[in-house]
C-alpha cells in the first residue's frame, strides 16, 4: 500500500510538471512532422522548464498550481 501511494504521488508531480511546461515553455505548440524535430522541440522545452525552475527556486518564488486543476 505504501508503494502504491509513492507511485501515485510521483505521477502527480510528473503531470504537474507537464502542465506547467505546456503553459510556460510551449511544450504543446508543435505539430509532429518528423521524429527529429519533435525530439528537439521536446528537449528544448523541457530544458527551458528546468532552467526556469532553477532560477525560480533561487529567487524564492512560489509556483502556483494551474487553475484548471
């Protein structure tokens, strides 16, 4: 039961990260044409999200959960 709770908690964090990336770094603004282009877009978007998260944590700004949750 503890393992199930841990996995559910991890999934929530991952879903929240994707939702934030869609809004802040344009994760959902790409129409797939080729794998290479898709992979580059996803990589750049996730890198930008990680960079913004680090900058935000150093400044002490609290993130807000998207309003549609």
